[in-house]
């Protein structure tokens, strides 16, 4: 995904609306984050509500650009509905 999906120009429109974060699941410094947002398989994608620090979307597995676009749109819609 890092090489072919996240680099796709179709995702540029999300640049100002989402913060992209990669978490090293093997680094003990990330234990607090992983306690709140568990990762049982890789890749795991989350859309997190920054105000409430809750998961809006939790997706396990690889995604194509159209699938990731839907996930981001659904996450944004969920965020707006809760705001």
C-alpha cells in the first residue's frame, strides 16, 4: 500500500483533511497508542476522531485506492455526524 496506494494522486485531495500516521507496532514506545487502538493484523487502518480520541473507522487488510477513498469518505461523514 505504501508504494502504490498512498502515493496515488487521487488521494491528494485528502491531504488537508486527514493526518497520516504510521505506527511501529514493535516499538514499546507505542504501547499506549496500541492499547487504545489495537493492531492484531497488518495493515490496520484507523480513522480517529481527534476531539474524542475514538475510532470512527477500523479496517484490517490491504485496500485499493477506491476502497481507501470510500474508507476516508465514510470516516469523514461519521466525524461530521458526531460533531
